[in-house]
C-alpha cells in the first residue's frame, strides 16, 4: 500500500511486487494472482466470501496496475505528446492567448479530440486504450462484487461500516487516475504543488496554471468520481462519529489514501471550474452539458483535507494549495 501510494504521489512506477501467493478467503483457499487474473483478464466476478482486507488488497493491485500503465505507456501516447508540446509554448505573456486554442490538437479529454483509429494495429494509443478499457471493466467488476458481498453481509447500505466508505474513496481515486490518463500527474504541478518536479513542464509555466491551457480536460465521469470521493470520506467520518457517540470514543487515524484521494479529487474539480469559467466567458459551453462542479464542493475538499492534517502532514500542504485555488 505504501509503495503504491508513494508511487502515485511521485509519479513513478511501483517498486514492490505483490506477494501473489497470498491466500485470500476464509480459509486462504484463493490466491491473489488467480483472483486478479480472473478479474482483469477474464472479467469474472470475485468470490462472495472475501474479507474487507481481501478486497482492499485486490483494489490496491488494480490501482498499482493503473499507475504502471500511466507511467509506462502513458507518456508515449499522442495525448501526452500534445500536452508536452503545448506546455513548452506557455510563457507569462502568452498564457492568455491559449484561450482561443481550446479544443485544438490531440488531448486527453478535449471535446473535439479525434479518438485513435481502432483498426491501426500495434500503436501505442491503441494498446493504451485497450488496457484502459480492460482496467475500467475490472474496477466495475470489483465494485459489483464488493456491493453484492456487502448486501449479503449487511443487508442495507445504512449498516455499512466506515471501512466500506473508505474503500469507495480509494476506488474512485483509481477511476480518476484511469480516466484522467497520464495528464492527471501534471495537474498537481500546475496547481503549484511540488511533491514531484514534472520534468516536461517548463519553468516558464506560471503556477497556478489552468489545466485547459495545455490541453487537459476532465470528463463528466472524472468529475463524478471526484465528488464521490468527498461523499465517501464524509460518510465514513459520519459513521465514525455515530459509533463514537454510542460507545467510548477511541483514537482513530484516517486511511493513508485519504490525502491523495481528496487532493486529486479537488484538482479535478478545479480543472473543471477553470474550464467552465472560460467557456462561460466565451459562450462556448453547451446548454445541455451537466454542470457538476462548484466552488462550494471545492471548499468541501479543503475542509476535508484540513480535518485530517493532524493525521497526515502532507494534507496540510494539500489543503493550502486547494485553498489558493478557490477564488
């Protein structure tokens, strides 16, 4: 877990392989590799009698695989090449001139972007998109399996323990990283966060720099996943508060993926807000396009990060960055 989250934070490939022989299930009758292969390669639903720890381990494997995809094939895609090219053209003087360039060129989520030709074999874009679809389906199957198991065990969603909501936050972090593509790793630097020096982002790019200015756009699915991260964290905290009020309060530390999940979710909301602000100013926003993001929700991310800064010091810096983006 630590290696996977650190790798995402620093935009590096994972350095620790899972122990594939780990036994899962009530009696350890399933091994991790078999279940992950069945999920990712065959699209099969997971066995019903797995523990929360088993589901968490499988989800971490999926998250690590997504990170590996973005670090390996991601930079070689045409979308990443376009973003690198556009970032080199930005300076303090011509950032505003990029307003007129919205939607031009090949970008990850640009409204007018041309999708890769599925009939051209052995291209990076095709291989990347094939793996992206496979991993997206795997996340869906994981969620379906987890929900079915929770229904059988708990009966209703109202009875869900805090760890159920916590894992939903991790699931939607995985969806954001997969949906956002390799460009997602550039956004923290654009916001002014310095956890990692993104080598292809020139020093001439002023921070904060709106993602759309270098061709980074976020889909409605990515925005929905971002909002669900905040909802999951709030639901987990509310459940813990209710449990503490009904019994003797204990010392609890939030899961270590909360800061990263909340921060990336906030960055997606910020990117959409910046894009919508430009679209409104230039009357380009389609009237039938859902308007998911709002500054109120972005404020909610800031509040959630502030609430956990005593547990994780990185949340303090992340909260400060998010606060600077609310304007």
